[in-house]
């Protein structure tokens, strides 16, 4: 039968449009994203025909050439280019806007087109690329303030301050919104994975019940019927063949029972990952979870229960103080380490007391768990460590236990073999 899927550590999500892991020019739906920006850029170039007209034909030609170069850059093989190259596209168009302003004059209103590369970068590029574009916009404002006639220094300072502030505001707001969307997508994926897991568990529980209640009973009844048939004949060969068939049916019944008990055991013993997921599912604010290594098989049931008790008490304490948490569980050959990093509750001042972990320390010491508490600049780090070498009974069993059945699966509690 198909092994039951284990929930894994939160995988890194594929970057949505605007993610930070790949070029913004390699993703599906590029044309739909580019079209609005391209339309505004072409309208900005078309504004050269409006009064007062073109003041500098060379600058107008340079603006058009840079715009065409920006459009052609979208066709480059970005997957084979260095990771820093995408920032050159919005910088290239910023140069086109600079030439456009010089061609029409600083009072023509064409300078607002510089928002095009700023918004594009804030939506689809990385933070440092947005900072580069903001710096390029500031340089553009300085150049247009000095050419062809220099304006007073106070005007230059005002333009630099306002454009730098506006660029920073747009960039910070857009990147923050993208981060929230990404976290929401990751949380949705975790919830969907949990829902699929619960659905599989329910289906397998139902299948196990049907096998036990219907299939096994019918096979057993067929075996009894054959034994009754064997008593109706005196032929040794017939009796022998019927007896062999009954023994084969007995073997089939035992195999089916092993499979059913294996299902029940796996459904009952959900593993450390599922226990932690189940523990965090009922919290008002679910912590961020990550797993590494063979977490599910790392601890014996007793050690796992002790760890979950300490972790439950820790999360309850943090919940009473409205403190957010991140949980990372790592299993290796010699230990299982659970790290809980907390953040201070909203509105907590510098002199206000945070959660008191003395009770957690006592519970961990009583359970034989090493607890290290380390203050962080923005919270507290708790490390719960269960070493296998010097803590008997906590590690992975080296040999099957005495209650292990023929299929290699432990029978769940309360299961009685017939």
C-alpha cells in the first residue's frame, strides 16, 4: 500500500510575479505586466508633439533611442545573464526620461514619466534595485535643475528631498505589500497541505475500517464454509486440497490484518511534525514553522510527549503575552533541537517586562531537556535540545521492539490480535 505522505518543512515557494528569486523578465504573463507601462511611456514620447514643442532635437532623439533600447532589452536571454543585470532596464528608461525632460524643458510636465521605472522596479525587482532607481531619479532631478539654466540651490534641494522621499515611500510600501502577499501565499499552501493530509488520513481510516469489517469477515466466512465442505467427503485428495485452500485464506487474512493494524498505527502515531502542526493549529496567531532532518523518527514516544509538553507551555506563555514566534526543529544523528525565537509583543516599551520563562526552565529540567535562553535584540531565543548519546530512551531505536508485527509496523494501542 502507498506510504502515507509526511508533511515536510515549509518549502520555498515559487516566486510570484515580483518575487526576488529570478529575473522579472522570465516569468509568465510578462506582456500583461509590461503593457500598461509601455502605453504610458509611449504617451510620454508622444507629448513631444504638444506645445511648446521640441527645444532640443538631439535630446529628443536620445530619448527615443533609449526607449527603443529599453524595449529591446526585454528580449535578452535573461536566464544566462548575471543576476544584477535586470536593474539596467529601469535605469535605461530613467535615462530616456532624462533626455525627454531636456528635450521639452523642465516646466513641460514630462518629468512625471520618471515614476514609470520607479513603480516598475518597486513591483517587480529587488529592494537594492529600487534603491538604485531612486538614486538615478535624484540624479535626474539634479541634472534637469542645472540644464540648460541652473535654478537656485534651494530649489534643487527641495526637488532632491521630495523626489527621494517619494521614491523611498513608493519602494518601501510596494516591497512591504509584496512580502505580505508572499507570506499569505505560503500560509495558504501550508493550510492546503494540512487539508490534503487530513483528507488522506480520513480516506485511509475509512478504507482500513472497510477492509476489517467487510473483506476479512467474508474471507473468514469462506474459510469456515470450505472447512464444512471438507467434512462432506471421504476423498483424501479433496480434503487435502480444501485444507490447503483454507490455510491460504488464513494467510490472506493475516496479511490483511497486518495492513489494517499498520494503517491504524500510522493514523494514531502521527509523528513529531504532525503533532507540532496540530499544536500550532489552535493558536490565535500561528507561528512560522520549519523542519530539518528525520524529525518524525528522531524521538521515542516518551521523549516526544515531553518535548511537546514543554513546547505547548512555551506557546501558551507567548500567547498570553501576544508575542509572535518562529519554531525550527532540527533532527541529527546525535540530538533533536527545537529553537523558538520570539518577538516582543506589540506596544512593549523598553522598560516593560516580557514573558517569564522560569516555569519553562523548570519543566524542561524536570523532563531532562536542555534549555538555553538567549536574549535577542528583538526578542528571546529558546533552544530545547534532547541529546541521544547521554539521554537513554530518547533516540531512534536501533532494533525493532518486541511488539513490532510481521509487516514491520507497530500495532497501535488497544489493538488485540486474534
